[in-house]
């Protein structure tokens, strides 16, 4: 990531940001914010990836608006966690995986690396499959052809890194914008019951063990382990300052970046579930849980435009998140093992589970949901070390967590662990 920040095409952005942090800029408020926007939008891609499509559509189709509160709560958690991850990179110049390698015994580091690699593979499975399904729905091609196109597009998008961090941030942000705009259109077309939406957004409820499985999947699809590692890496060499006052200012700007990016992601996630609840659950199509059937059912219910917009948003989500997932995988491997491998090898390794799923003929949507549950089980391995490191004064200096922040973040980690244990219990006992 340091090489990205040092590229000559980023020089103006970095210098402008430093002038603003030093108080030497006379730009307007919005213009002062622009140089700092970007990293959170890359991280936010993980929160609107195809795994979210799968869990949110199944949740909305089967249980209506009931699980909307899970999306709201998950995104509030994600905002705090992403802010802590960014703060770690800003304050220390090292990413989360590198801190784990320095602080823990070798056997712990290897164990965490293996678990995070499994999480990365589950992530790539969701992203790769989602983009392949998007290609298939839009152009009528076989899934395996969509998979090959996804791999090619991912390599091309990541190739923008050689031109600096700004072009990559711009393309990823544009793809997130496509997904967001698509769901603005979907929401207008499906005309939800806003009273029920507001009620279920704040009132926690479950409806049987399957709803708990989906709630855990939504949590895993929303608070993504690999995005926690990635955000700290995106910030560690982007704008480097050491003056305490400038560090605080830089973090305040990054908080705004997080709030905007994660706010957009939260609205998109909510819109996905609301669309499924309004279009499928309330019209007697509660069995619509697969991405393909959702696409086919949207057309007679809402018209051709709705189904095309849905497929296009799924494709944009899959392409952007596959690229970001590859970046995160490289950060995890380099951070834990101090070992970098070429991107094309990383892509080849992580696409293999997806190819296996395609050729075995497994249900892509069900596979996506299960992959998101796997992510939820990996969350404590990312959140607990993050809270530990950001609470250490000798590491963080002026950006050390307050006691209140540490308590809230610790409660989030505990909640995730408890939810996963309950998922295991309810699955074994049949609810």
C-alpha cells in the first residue's frame, strides 16, 4: 500500500491534504474534505458485496421486514470498527495483520493467518459467484463464462494501482455508486410501507432458527473481517503525519469518510431487504430466495426495468468487491507472514472454491449465505486484536481509544461471539 501512496499521480492529493492539516489552506469546507475521501469507500465495498444480496434477499423474502434491525445494528457496529481500523493505520503506520505478527507468538500468528485465509476464501467465493451470476443474468451466458470474465475484469481493475491510489479509489467509488443508484430505482419501483420499515429498523425480533442463521449471515456480510484488515492498510501510508494535532485532524476527516461511505452502504443494505420484503414476502413469493429467481420474479411484478437494474447492480457489486477482496487477501498474507505473492497467483488460488461450486452445480445463493456465516465466525479474530491494539497508549499516542470506545467495541465482539454460539446451538437442536 505504501507504493500506491508514493505514486507521482497522488502527489497533489497528498500535498493538498497536508496543507489542510497544517491549516494553510483557504479552500471551502467541501473542497477541504475531498482529499481525505476514498479509503472508507474502498472498505465499504465489502458491505455491499453479493453476499449481502444473498442474505438480504433471503431475509426479506422469508421474514419480511423482521430482520431490518439486524442491518441497522450491523452497520452501526461496522462504522465504529472501520473507524478503529483506520485509526490504527493512521497512528502507527502499520496495518492490523502486521501488529498481530509483531505482538503474538508464532503459533498464534500462523493460526490466525490460516483462519483469515479461510475467511478470505469465503469472501472471494461470495464476490466471484455474485459477479458470475450477474454476467449470467444480464447476458444469458453460463456461470463458468461469467467466472472467467470476472477474473479478467478483476485483474484490469487492480491494474489501476500502478497509476496511484486515486484512480483505483475513483473506479471503486463509481461502482459503489452504481449499486446505490440501482437501489434508489428499486425502492421507487417497489413502494414499501415506510411505517413498517421504521418500526422494524429499531425493534429487535427473530422468527425461528432459520431467521437466526440469516441474521448471522447478515452480520457476517456486513461487518467483514477482511475489510477490517484492509482499512488499516489503506491508511498506513496514504497521508503520513506525526504532529499530534495533525493526527487528530486527519482522524476526524477519516471519520467523515467512514460515516459517508458506511452510511451509503447501510442504506443500500436496507434497500435490498426492503425490496425483497415488499416485492416477494408481501405478495406471496416468500420462497424467492435465490438471486436467479429474484431476477426472474421481479420482471412480472415490477417490470423489465427492475430486473435489469437488479442484475446490473449485482454485477457492479461483484466486480468491485472481487477486486477489493484480492487487495485484502494480499494485505493479510503480507501482514501475517511478511510474504508477498503476485496478484495473479492470489486470484488463481482464491477463485478455485468458486469454480468448484460452479462445476458441482451447487445452489449459488445458498452457498453465498453459508459463506457469509463463515465470515461471521471469523469476526472475533479481527475485532478482538483491533480493540486491544487501539487501546494501547504506547502504540496509539493521542489517538488511543477512550474507555467508553473500548467498552462499546468489546461489547460488539462479545455480541458476535454469543450470536455465533447461539447459531450452533439452534442448528444442533433444530431450533
